[in-house]
C-alpha cells in the first residue's frame, strides 16, 4: 500500500527557466566595473563550461558522469582559475549571492494543476520533495514554493545542495524515505527525468511515475512503472494502488 509520495521540483511542479543570461551579464558588468581585463569569447566559453553542466553520457546508457553536487562557490572559483584571475573571498561571496538570487528576477511559474493535486493528495498521504538544484539553492526554492502556497503540503524537502549529491544517488531518496517514516515499497516518486527521477526511484525499490508532457520517446534502458502527460493524472494512479 502506498503511504508516501515524493515529487521532483523542476519541470514537475514548476517550469524550468535558465537564468544564465542574467548571471553572465552581471559577471561582465562586475569585471568591467573592477577594470579586470578579459576576452569576451573566452569568458563566455568558460562560463558555459562551468555553469551549464552535461551530467549524462548521451552516447551510451545515459549513465551519470557527475554525481557529487557542484556548489556555486566552486563553479565561480573554477571559472576564475580558468581565466587566471585571482579573487578574494568577499568577491566570491558577492558573485555567489548575485548568481543565486537571479531566480527572483523572474521566478519560475507553477505548472498546471499542481496546487490542486498536492492539496488532494496531502490529505491522505505523506508528501516529500526530492530535487536537484543548479545555482538556485534549496533555501531560495523554499521561498518560491511558499510564494505559490504549496510549501505547506510537504512533510520533507530534500535538495541536492543540502545532501551533497545529485539524483539518482540513493542518499537523496533514502533520506526522504527516512524523514517520511516509510519503507520504499510503500512510496512512489514522480518526476520528469528518466535518468535522475525514475532511475533513482527504481534503485531504491520505489514505484515511479514519469511525467512526459513533451511526448519524449521511451528509453529502452530506463522504464517507469507509469507514464503520464500531466501531474493531475497521478491522483488516479495513487487511487488505483489502494
């Protein structure tokens, strides 16, 4: 019997938005303001390398090639090392907070029927969140969730920057299950990425639901237990599992 439901965040509950243009523009202005010499093309190349990470092997089995969470401060340090520019800690902190706060300039939108679905499920089930984060940290994403009035439906929130690993590392799923006080066979995870959400849930013996609202062809390597086109369809799946 299912007693707990965990959700992914990006492209499951909220729409994905890239904030790298905002961050890059801030970086350029910062360098110009401090009269630091740089080559624009080189800067853009290094920025893309450290702030747009390909975590998966697109050639073979979509095996994860990066599993440890890469923190914003480390990305900044790696970028400036590549540029051969020295920074003091206070300067790193300034860039870090401005990069992270970019999410508030254009907050991601809540996806269709999310609030209604969470409200209905939270009355009968324990609800958790298991989310990878990029530059926007978990404590800022909590504020976004609170703004959309969905934070109150969650019994636990697991973010990769607070655990130290990305999905599908089992520690994220195991921590969520421990916090919810349920066994894997009594939990189901919903997410939009086969390589992280579905594989991670399967590795922990949880049931999985793949939100495929873009009609992506199924993978022969990673098979979800269920596939849906929008989040409200989860309700019928859960009810049928009773």
